[in-house]
C-alpha cells in the first residue's frame, strides 16, 4: 500500500507495547489488561494497535460498538472482545456467532435479545455508579438481571463493571463514592462472574487498578496522560505513540503588506518567508490551530493566517527547500510539540486530538524500530 501526499501520522507500535508491558508490571498478577481500541484505537489504527497490545500481554480488547468488534474479528483476531456500549438486542445473535461479549445496560435488554437455537452470548453487566451514561443503578435491577442471566442457558455471565467519571481529577471523593456504590452492588450479587472491572487508565496507573481483576486501558496505552493534573503521579514515563508529519510543498517570500489565506487576515510586516503545508481542517487540523507552532529543522515556527481545508501556511525564519520535513505533533531534535500542547491550544483534552485526525491522513506503522506497514483507506 502506498500514499501520494506529504502528510502522514506515524504510529509507533513499540511505544504501545512498552506502555502495555510497563502497565502490566504495575498490576497484581491476577489482574488482566484489556486494551481499549474503540474509535479506531483513538485514531491510531485498531487492528495494528490490537495486535501490538495482545503481543505485549493484553488479554483482551474493548470497543464501543459491535461493528468495531466485528472488524477486529474479521481481521483474524481471536482474543476476547468486549463491546462496552449498548448493542441492539436484535443483533445479539451476531455477537454470539463471533464470540463477542456484549454489555447489558438495562433490565429489559435481555428480554428483547434474539438468539438462534444453541447460541451462547457472553454478557457483562454495566453498573451506573455515577457516570450517568449507561448501566443499571439499583440492587433490584441488578438482581433481576443476574437472575435472568443465571436462569437462561443461552447467557454466560462473564463480567460486571462500572466506569469512573473523575478518576483523572486531583479530588478523589466522587471517585471513592463510585467505588463504594460499585462494592454495594457487588455485595448483592448471588454469584460472582469471572471478570469484575472498573479501572480506566487513570485508576489503573494511579491506584494500580482498583477493584476487580481486569482493567480497561485506553489513553495511557497510547502514551498520553489521562489528565495533565495527574501526570506527575504516573508511576512511569509514558511513551507517546502518535506523531504527525508533513513537508513544505511551497516556499515564497512576501513583501511587507502582502497577505496570507482566506480573509486576508495575516499581513507580512516585513519581507517574510512563508511556507505552505499540505494539511488542513479536512485532515482534522482545524482552524482553531491557527497561531500554533510546528517544528522545522528542530525549531518552532508559527502557523499564520486561517487554516484552509487542505493546506495551511507557516512563517519561516529563512528560505527552506520545498520537501523539508515538518513535525506538527512529536519531536524534532531537542524540541517537542506534545499532544497536550495541541489539546490546550484547541481548548480540549488530548484524547480528542488523534481521534479527529481524519482517515485522509495515512498512518505509517513503526515496529522493531522500522516501518512495517501503512494504512491509507483512500487507496
Ligand atoms: N472503559 C470505558 C467504558 C470507556 O468509555 C473508556 C474510555 C475506557 C474504559 C478507557 O478510558 P481511558 O482512555 O481513560 O483509559 N472512554 C472515553 C469516552 O467515552 N470519552 O473519552 C474516553
């Protein structure tokens, strides 16, 4: 597979493996790590990340939707896969056929499930202990669901879980309340399933995977901190896997008073070298990033003027040859532009940044220190 543009994201699978292995070394030996690879592995590439995580010791995978799970199965992945979000009860037979575990999030879901004769469906019960998203809240609901599962041969009670709303915040009282509520629900169970899980990355790394025998690791597997607040508390230095690169495609000198981009908002105040980059908002490099620095020759240079759909412009300290490499996220020599820097500029969280670098940007995979594969959905 090839690509024919000078913009690409580099995904370092060695970093992903390292983050997974280091995390496992922090956990108690009976705790299994499930790699959260929903949303195309937070924009990194689901199949490649899933394989890397499994090689590094992850016992299973978690996604948001059944379609994502089927994509992984169809690629030949045999490991356990859990769908964390709500699936349609009428699609349960498809999950069962592909040995995909699903989440039961409300009482009448199980009653509406349609399975074929002889099929078995593995289910995890989702408890809402304070996230207010999906899941059952009361002991009554839990007992009703558990009894239905235990009475029906077609259902395999594989797990029970909850999700924290504030595990990445400095204050821990809400987090502790959620643990308490989850424990109360667990205490009411007539029978414990093989998997009990609640920890995301923040809870896994800060509290060594509280409560249960499985953790669901997302953001920190990608080498990013769950929040800047808890970055100093992480037990080891994470290795970011995602970097974003392009090359200068055009370099010109503007005279004082000449303008750049839509709206003609940016005006050269002196003779200025302006370089054009072949990346724009249709790649997820959105207009809010106007003014953001990029790296060229190990130095920071600013994006000037409005970001266009496919291109944006930078102010250069001198003339550079077209074809000169430019890093938008990642390291050049001693300078680094982190995902957190981009998130701050965009007034959002680091999670969002790789997720919205669109599929038009090819992903180049590094493993064993060298390029091993490319993914370009366009070709
Ligand atoms: N488990 C569930 C149910 C999740 O929704 C997520 C992430 C994770 C585990 C992994 O969390 P981590 O990436 O912090 O490790 N879900 C989301 C979300 O819905 N929005 O941002 C992250």
